[in-house]
C-alpha cells in the first residue's frame, strides 16, 4: 500500500449517499497533483488528508490513485493553515480574514482558534457574533471529522452520520457504543441491520434484550412503512423475528411483554387475533375512532333553510339537473355530521362536491377545502372554483429546526375555525394524517370525505377510508351509476369493468382506451418512447413542454427495463435530448439537464421557493410535486426548478438527492393527479404489484386517453387479482366496537 498526502484542490465528484468521491489532490512538498478516488464522506476543497491505497492506470482516464482509507490532517505550516482557513470550511472566515489571522498568529493560528479564541477579536472584521460562529463551526468540523472516520469502518454514509450528529452532538460515538440498537428507533434512516452490524463488531450478545427489542421495532416499522400495516398478528411477528434474529420464541415473548410495560408497543385482541402495534399507530387509530364518534355525537350547526329549495336554487344557478341519487347524496352531506361520498369515475363525485360547496357558501358556512397532496388540492380548486389547501397547510404545519419532526399549529387546543371541512381524494389519507386532521376538528363542525375507495390505499400506514366504510358506523353514499356524458368515455366504462373483474373493451373505433400488444419489454420500450414523443402529442395537438406536462408515462415498478429508472433514462434522451445548448450536471447515476421533467421525492419543509410571478416567498416542497428544470449553474452545482408554473426552487448538493426525473413515475406517485393522456406498460410486474386496484388507479389518471403497452395476459392477471389492499388495520374494529377511551 502507498500513502500520499496533501490538500484537496478540487472535488470533481461527490456522492452524498455513499460518500464516494473523486478529488484532485495537491501533493505535499510540491510534488504536483493527482486524481484520487475512493470513499471520503464530506470531501471539501482545502481539506488536508493522507490517503492509503495504490496507483492504477485507467484506459480512459489515465493514472489515478485509488484509496481504501483516508485520515484528515491539520495543516502545519502557515501556507497550509491559510489555505485551510480560506477554503470556507470554517463559517465566518473568508480568504481575507484567513490571511489576517495567519499574519497575526502564524503556525499557532489553529491552536488560538481552539484554545484562545478571544484573541481573534484583535483581527479586523471579527466581532463577538463572528467569533461565536467561528468557534462553533471549528468545533463542529473537528467533531464531525472524528465521527465520520469512526463510522466509516461500519460503512455508514455521511448523510446518516450527520443525522447521528444532529441527534447526539459531541456524544455521538459514546451514545452508539452504549447501545447501537437505539439508532433503530431514534435516528431516521438507520435500520436494524446497520445497528446490528455495529453491535456485533462491538461484541454485544447475540440474544441480548436490546437486540430483540430493536428487531421488534424494525419489523413493525417495516410493516408500516413498506406494507401499510398498523399492526401485525403476534404469530406473524414472531415468525419474522425468529428468521431475522435467530433467537427463541420464548425470548421474543419476554421482550414483547417488557416493551408493552415500557409503552413502546401495544397488544390487543382483534377478532380473536393477538395484534401487536407500534404505540404511535395504536394511539392514532384509537384516537381517530374516538374523534369520529365525538363528531358524530355532537350538535352540528344546522342549515337554516329548506334543503330542497337550496338544491333547486343551486341547480338554477349552475344550469344543471341532479339525479335523485345525487340529490340524496347532497342532502346527506348537508345533514350528517360525518359523511363519506365514494364512487368511481363518471359517477358524479365532483358535481356533488361542487353542489355541496355552493350550498354551504350560500348559507354563510365557514368551509375549509383540503386534499392530501398539492396536486389533488389544485384539482379540486379548479373543478369547484373554491380555494383549496393541502391538509398540511390547512393544519398550519411547522417543523422543529434542525429535525424532520413536524407539528401542527391547529390541534385540539387551537382547533380550526370552521363549520365544515371537505376533503377530496380521501383514499390517500393515512392514519397519522387523519389523526392530526380530526384532532383539529371542533365538535359541531361537519366532516365530508370524498374519495374512491377502490383506488390504491395510502402510501402511509392504515386504510382509513375503507375502514370507515366497512365499520358501518359512518354515513356514506356509494355512487355506482355512470352518467350519460361519462358513458361516452371508454376510460370511465373500462374503469368500472376492471373494478368488477371484467376485461376492458379496447381498440374500438373512436375509443380513447387502447392496448398495444407486445410480448417482451424489448418490444414495448420503443413503442412507449414513440407514443410519448410522437403519436400522443400529435393526437392531442401538443408540443414541447406542454406535451410533457399533459402526457405522463406511468409504471407499476421502479426497477427493470420498464421501471421508472430505465424509462426515465430513455425518455430523457427522447423527449429532452442534449442539443449542445442545454447545461447539464451529473449527480450519482443521474444527469439533470435544462428542460427535464422532475419530481420531489420527499417532504422538505425548509426548502425555500420564490414565485416568479407574484415574487411571494415561502418554504416547503412536498413528496410528489412535479416541476421542470429551468436552469443549471454548473460552476456552483445549482439546479433551478419551477414547480406549479411559477414557484422557483434552487437545489444544491445537500438536497438534490430528493429530486428524480419524472418523465415516468410510479402508479403510487400518480395518485391524486390527472393527465390528458397516460401510457402504462403491463408486463413483467411482480405479483405483489400485479393487482386490480393498481391498474384501476392507473387508468383513472387519464382524462382524455389511456394507452396500455404489453400483453393481454398480464393485464388480465392484474384485473383478476383482487387481493390488493389487504392491510392489517384496526380502525374499523375500533369504530364497530364503539370504543370511547384509551
């Protein structure tokens, strides 16, 4: 092994996820420089380091140094110290100030910063506030460097290290040594396997209580976030733990009891099954049941007018005539404290919702309209003419600085000041969000939920809408009749056929629903590209950005030749190719290019945006928001994205990991959206995803045109599989049992 040392002259590439870096290293003693590559989390220009590895010659890139380990070093001479302080690593010190510090303290400059920082006040431009910033930044740099090096041997990436540091600060290493398994429940993004790897390297006992408890949390949390379960049957949980931990069922039983006593989990008997919950999901479902019962038993503000007259006046004003069933739904919405309006496409949900809102506003009710996502809120606002918000914004969300912990400004102590709340796309609401919404609902206010219970269940845990309907405790109207205008759309007709397990009618004359039959993914891919680039834009008379906005490729999967990853690579080159004028930047395996269609993949409550039309400023970009890359500053690695046509957001190396291409998106990500046309591959779909409600959800995203590409056999396999949505959730049980306390 060879050791080289020097200062980082530039960072050519840095993967924030796994820490892999390519750097240009200026070698010590004026020996020139070398390109080096290896794992170096947090590599920064100006950092001094010693690398251990070997030289190699790459056929394409020439000589380079591949290192297997590195050690950050402090500069020793005045030149090195000034370069280090000038690099921007330490907040409050720029090149000019760095020169003044080194001029005053020479080779003792770093010692002064660490041990006698008050001497820095002698330097022009450094006051009390800047001094505090310098001292804190230097201490943090030293701590992070030490912690990063410690965890590098456990292959924990820098993003996870920063989460640990935010949680534990200077005590990070000590806390982890005490009990590595605490990471599973205390630090988001660090799973059981990582904690277990650290623990075994530290010599912790294989059958320790801490290990089993961490395994229990891991399995229950995975069941919630991966499969949507709010609990697991104890027998199923035990079986999974034996496989994961290789310990006895007796040991598991002991730790389950201990965790119940500690309040970390809950156990309840549901229909003869022993159910084990993470406490937050048990509390959420129990609280939802209690709050629904509270609202249903409260005295609501009455509509002080004849309902029939109000409906007639609304019909005259809008120039519509409601069917008798639609009128019943409107009446029930106006009289029931809690009401659910459900039904498939073309059954009049939007018409009824608009009618109810018109009537409530006509009698001076204070009404709030909300939806789970920004796109869904925008759709209901456009269809009804009334302002709508996301549920998060309605509840005035806020996030604790420096954490991902979210709180709502509206809750039981500060409820919403409304007479009624109308929520669209209610099938997307998970138990944690529903708990927050109901907590903010004042007794006496009406709750009207609108949604299609046959769509995919929410991404988060629970099955709120279906559980409410199955409990038979909540008033609801299930719309099934397709109205004349909707009957002209084969999308609507086929959605209902699919929902009843019947084959869709395809390829008819004047139809807007087609199946392009292809036997392999290799045959399907060029067809999908041609449809997205040429055929559909021509059919819809669209071009450029307008075509990309209104035509959406939707796929069940992320991986494979017809998954989002591969489709996005191919669609980018087809729909937004490099023409020599577009600036682009590489991040990991992705190339972001000016003009690209992109999606935010995780809620970021701090991400700042500026409205390019109104110049309004705000913060918060949410999971599923779709935008277009407006411009890229390659020198500073900044990608500027426009969301909703005018909200500009700047991404850099710290947050661009949450941005992905959206030429193709998963069916789950498409929920709550509507596009002029959708294209969807139907082949090579894993059994877990080959379900009726997935294909049903996908085709109901298309407004004017649906095109499926694949085999009839695969399509029918999905339609015949009605096993989807079978989640373990307890809300229906709690409502049916009329439980009223904790």
